[in-house]
C-alpha cells in the first residue's frame, strides 16, 4: 500500500474511534420534574381558581343602588294636554388649563441698508464692448 493510503486509513480509524466518554443522551435530556414541584404548581393553580370564584360570588351579591335623577324627565300639562320631555344636561368638565409661560420670541432684526446706498446693478458704462 502506498503511504497516502495508510495515512488515510489511520485518520479514518482515529475518527471512528473518537467517542463521547459517557451517556450524552442522558445528560442532555432533562430529568422528570419532582413530584413536590408538580404538586406545588397544581396547588397554586387551584388556589388561584378558588380566589377567582370567591371574588365573582362576592361581587355578584353586592347591592346596587340606582337613584332616579332629581329633575323631572317628563312633564304633562293636563290643561293643554301637552307632554314635554326634558333631558338633564350633562356636566362636561372644563379642560385643564396649564400654566406654562412661553418664552419671548422677539429677536433683534438687523438694520438693512437703504436702497439708495446700494449701487445699481445695471451699470451704464460699456467696459466690455
């Protein structure tokens, strides 16, 4: 055999002989959860459900008082037979006012030269002719 062939076979054998020293699958797979931990999670979930049920029952039994408005909504005039509906106006709150002072935005304007002091752009001299 040639030297190259022997070198390739030794490399192949070294590659095939390399193994993980242990059980890789057992190390990578997480162990099953402990019974105590599962029981604690189930107990917490059951307590949360019980709290929601108790809260719903308590809120459903709370008294609700609805008072009619003080103003009369409907009025009937027996003489003319007219019937009038009046709707109370809603109390609309005023928008909040913010006490923010805006800074003064006055800037000094530079003085421009008068039009008489500017030389005329159209010169009457014919220097380029």
